[in-house]
C-alpha cells in the first residue's frame, strides 16, 4: 500500500512529469558496527549513525545533485563556511529539550539535567524499491534511569530529481509519569547546509503551506515547510511534511534563518509568548506517534510541487 501511494507522490511531485513507481531507483543498505549506510542506485544517500553526541542521527545526507544538504559540523570540521554554534544540531535528529525536566536536545546542560538517547537494537535494515531501517532506543537520565523508549522506522527512496525519507516514531513511557514539557527546544529537526540558510544571504528562503516566509514562519502551525535556495552552487530545497495521523497535527515549527529546521508540537508557550502551553503527560506504557516525510528536491517549493506532494503523503495510511 505504501508503494502505491509513493507512486502517487512521484507522479505529482514534479509539474509535467508522470513517473511510474518502477522508475524509482533501487535502494541498498549496508550495516556496520556504527550504523547503516543507505545508497540510491549505488550512490551515497544517507548514513544512520547509532550514536553522535547524545543521540542517533542521520549524517551525511546527500541530495539529488550529489551534494550534502545538511550541516557537517560537528561530525566533520574544517569547512570555513560552517558556523560552529549549537553543537547539538547534528544534521538530522529527533530529541526534545524537556522530558521530565531533563534536556535531551542540547549537549551543554548541567550534568544533573543532561539526558541521552541510547541505541538498543537494529530491528531491520533492508533495501529494495524502498530502503527501510527500524531501530529501538531508550531515553536515559544522567543516572541511567529509563524515562521512555522509542521505536523509529525510516524509509528511503528517490530518483534523479528528488530523494525522500519517511520518519515514523512511537515514543512509549517507561517511567510511571513522563512529561514532554513545553519548550521551543525540540524536536524533529535538521540543520540545513550553511549556504542554504536564509542568514547566508545567498538566496535561501523559508516558506510554509500558507505562504508565510522566513522568520514569520517561526512558531506557526502548518502541514509543511520548505527551506530552499542555493546550496553549494545548486538550487535545491528541503521540505518537511507532517502526516495528519501525527500527534498534534499540524505541527508548529521551530525554523530559523540561521539554518535550524525543526517540527515541534511542544513549544506553544514560546510560540504564543506565554499565552498557551503544550505540555503532554503520559502514564507508564502510554504512547504517542509522530510522522514526517522529508523531501530533498531540486528547485524551489513551487517547482517541486510540494503542496501536491503533501496531499499525496496525507493519503498514505
């Protein structure tokens, strides 16, 4: 069923192009002790790292032009264009800044407040017309106490003009009470390539489904946001789509001109200047699920038909 809807996505994502599902490139996965390498038609696409800093991440992530589309710092240093701020913003990740008062987002919290997400099990890593990675992870306090667990499923695909990653995660409470606290510091995020960000003043743009642009898109609820512009000499973009079945759809966005690009359903106090709150409490064994599709595409949001792609994604069961 997912492949059928992916065919719909492919056929609508580019104006004037109708592509059959078998036109998508084959995906290969290669397991190692440190993670899983994903290739598209034999060419590098993304690497899932079991541990980087205090969490699993994806890095590098290679776009349809063959160039990296997320920031390499701090995994790789030496690029003079890259800022060395926000060491925790590691390419592509999922965390949160306040879970039972612990900080799983930053890597600079006081030791007594610093949480970490530990990879426990690689459940699946297989290629085909779609690549799939399934992992199980535990969110731990500084004393090793188990706060919650997550199971995440990542699917990979694409062709010559776009690449996509579906990220589905279910978080389950392990402690008797787990509170995802209200903070802008979260949650499902990317740090875009330094030449793509708005602050680089090279033409980078942020736009959401309602047409709100750049800094004005911060904190707004929307089913999708696209961050596009020139990246390493190519005109490309990254769109994040939120699925209607996802917790608190449509999500709000912690998206910044300096390159942070994050969906955050728990930042309402910051986003509303204190008028509302969005804390969420789970009892032991209760769960919540989040679903996103990330599209790495050529051109801007209009050229890549991101609005149509979001409609196709919304129909996926």
